[in-house]
C-alpha cells in the first residue's frame, strides 16, 4: 500500500496556505518598501530622545 496518494483535503489546504503565504509576503514587501521610502527621504532625521516640549 502506497502512502503517496494525496487526499483532496490536502490539495485544498495547500492552495489556501499558498494564497495566505503570498498575501503575507506582499504585506511584508509593502512594509519594507514604505520603510525604505521613509528612510531614504532627504528630510529624515533620527530622533535624539532629548525632545524639548
């Protein structure tokens, strides 16, 4: 008896996991892109922590 045959449930679960992984990767890429855009801005200044309020 071979164990290589997949059930339909595994195929559906794989496609759902693949879709969720792609959405997660797109979100990470979006956050990374926004971070790079903010840091590469010429007006960007690191806060010193000594704010005068």
